[in-house]
């Protein structure tokens, strides 16, 4: 697992989101690291945990999540996507980010479902009873903003699989 010091470059801290933003000429958000104990409610309950974000967001918003894929990049080594998660019932955007997925970790038909981009990764893994662990990187939490948005709270994380954790 990669761990970052508070002074890590923003592009590295936000990878793979930084790849999409830089490729498209969009500025990176300004990031301020916030330690978990200092994270204000309700963000602390949403972000400071060892679980997956999809199920946490679904519980908080009392709604399944709908995935909107904004950008995709696929190479021989990786599948990356920039996404927006919205509460299905209200349409409210609740999470924006990017993920790099090692498709070799999945067998068919789960691999094809990941690439189809119809459901969030956490939801797919949970539905398939796939054994994994979701773990925040350090710094796990940040506040960010850019020229066209309000302050956003987020977390960088890693999903680790098979056989590295007890079955969910």
C-alpha cells in the first residue's frame, strides 16, 4: 500500500484523478490534509473508516448509488475511470473521483461488469461477495476546491484483494 506524507505532491496524492485532470487541461484541486480525528461531522463518519465508500454512501443517503462514468483510460496494465456517484433516488451527486482497477484480479463475468461501468465498484464487489478490504491511504482525508466548485471533502484509498482479509 502506498502511504503519503502531508507534503506529498498533489498530483501524486490525487492519482489517478490527476491523470485525467492533467490530460484534459483541467487544474488540480487545491488540497489541504485533514487528520481523521479533526475531520468534522458528518464527514468523519463518511470518510474515516476501513470500509468501502459505496455502502457507506448508500447508508448515509438512504439510496442506492448510480454511477456516471466521465472518462475512461485502458492500457495493457490498468483500467482507470473518472466517475461521479449520484444518489439514485434524488439524483444528488455525492462523490467525485477516479479509480485505477487491476482487472486481472477479477474473473468473468465480474470483470466485464466492472468495464461496463453501470455500477460502482464497491457495489459490484459486495453483490458478488468478492473478498476484499478497502483501506484509506495516508493522508486519508482532505479538503479541496478549485476555481469552479465549492469545498469538497474526500479520501484517497486502496481496495486490496483476494485472500488479504476475512470474507465480507
